């Protein structure tokens, strides 16, 4: 997959839009199910203080397994009080279906 194909994939599959929806589903579920842990991570319960920006979209081929795993990774920057605190990674199979999502704090 070349850069143009990856851009087309991102547009066709609405990767950034899906990642934004995924982030809010992830954090709202975490906040509801584990409020103490959520507060420990974000230092706030007011999610309106969180803002997201696009970071990147990439084709990833992970060789840690017996057979390589290929997926598209869309990454958002997570800001709290204008400070970068985390990256949210939205992983999609090459057919566009969601594979997984990960929130990693910086």
C-alpha cells in the first residue's frame, strides 16, 4: 500500500472520525465502570476539558507473531489543559473493520 492508497483508505473508511468516536466510547465507558482509575489517569472527571487532534495514519506490519499482522493505525493526540497527555490508537483491519484500540499516556 502506497501513501495515496493509505490516504484513500483513511477517507473511505473515515478513520479519523471513527477514532474520535472510539476515543469517547473508550473514555466514557472507563469513567463509568472505573471512576477512581479514570480520575487517577486524567486528574479530572470533566471530560469537556479533553481535546483531540489528528496525529497520523499508518500501515503497520507487526512481525512479533508467527505470521505478520497487518493493520491500519490511526493515532489521535489527547490534550488536557492544552498539554499532551496521551495518544489514542485506533486499529483497523485492512477491510476497515475495527481491530482494537489503545490509550497510551505520555
